[in-house]
C-alpha cells in the first residue's frame, strides 16, 4: 500500500530523507513518520504499490495478459490492494501477516520512500508458482528487503526455461548490496533496468561504463534510467540515447516501474529497442503528471503511440 504525502521538504523532525531514496524502517519508525506527516503534510493518494506490482498493473492496464506472484497481508488492506491490481491475475498471491506499506513523500519534484515490508519478508514460491512463471513470455523481478526474498528469486531464475525472458530491475534496495549477491540474477537476465545512481552503486562506474560492465555479465540489454536526462539502451553493438518526454511533475512515485512496463510492452510487440525506449519514456512522463497510478498508460496510450 502506497501512502502518498505532499510535503514542503523531505525533512521529518531531525531526519532528512534523500531525494529518490528508498529505505526501510521499523513499525515504530513508520508509525512515527505517519503521525508527523498527518500534521505537516497532506495525504494526496492511497493506492496499491510495490515496484513489480506497479509494472504489472501498467502492463495489464495496456491490455496484456499479466499475472503476479507475491505476498499480501491478511488484514484490512487486502481486498483494497487486490482490487487495485485491476486486470492482473492475482491467483498466485499468498496471504500472511500484515500488508507491506510504503510512505511516498513528495516535495516539489523530489520523492523519497520509507518502506515497511511486513508480509513481503516471508515471500516464497512453490512448484506451481514455478510452472506459472514458465508459462510466461517475460518474467519481471524487482527487489525485497529480506534476504530470503533474493534467494527465492534466484531459485525462480534458475528454474526458468531458456526461452523465457527474464527482466530484472534491482532498485536501490538491491543496488546497496553490491554486485556480488546479484551475480546469478544479472547473468541469467535478458534485460537489466538500472538508474544512473544504482549503476554507480553496483559497479563504481559512470552510467556508460557501469552499464557496459553489467552487459559483460550476460544480459542482452541494459537500460539505464537517468531521470530528467532521459535514458540509454545498451547492447553489445549499440548505445541508444532516449530523450525524456516533457511533463508537469506531480508525483514521481512509480515512474521507473512504468518505464519498465513501457519498455517491456515494446519487447512484447517486437519493436526496435529505440522505439521501446521512446514509448517507455512517454509512458513514464504521463505517469508523473498524476498521483499514484492515476496517470498510468492504458490501451489508448499504447494505440496512440503505435499509430504515430
């Protein structure tokens, strides 16, 4: 569950949250921040969240046949979250404990996340989940806070058939761990999405050198998202620069996830990589013009772009 607050700045009491940052906290810290935000901020939206869930929702909203494997709490948020997934098949979502929560603090064009994982810390898969994943053309993996989540994802990746495309977006949570724990996922991945900040965390190199370093590990494509500077798509033979689409910035929460969805829509449509990146940029620009999932791409967005 994403709780999106508009605030004057990213300082809560004596703590300054980093623009674009993602950190996790305790239940006590989370409650304290919510209490303070109720006094000094404004709740702009409450919606389903999570990086992989956002990406799958966007793809489902564009008309693709999408499923989700994950965890949700068996609490008062459960039905709201499942309904918020729209047309996504949630039959493989397991229920346990409390629903994961995230506070998204939006100050002008800056955004910072405080995450309380809850049930996500208990993520696991069974054989039926693996079969379900192998019935897909693309499997998209993001990040978990708990170590067992990463180990479970490695199990999934190792169990995928060779013709299943693996898309991996480590996010800042995994990038902070360094490249070594992610090695097997990067090696198996066909597509790796990273931000400019994340590629520096993982490799110690700039966005070009770092993306090339990841490419050497096995992926066919590395996509580096650079915010207002646009993005770049790397393959062994190409470096494609993608311009950012102009947009009025309201809320950047989930913009990277929507970019992933737009790019994967291009892959599913067998578009050239440059066109996939351009549509991804267009979809992300539309998303940041609204709060939460209100501006996510739909069938009309996809049709308009294909006609152009």
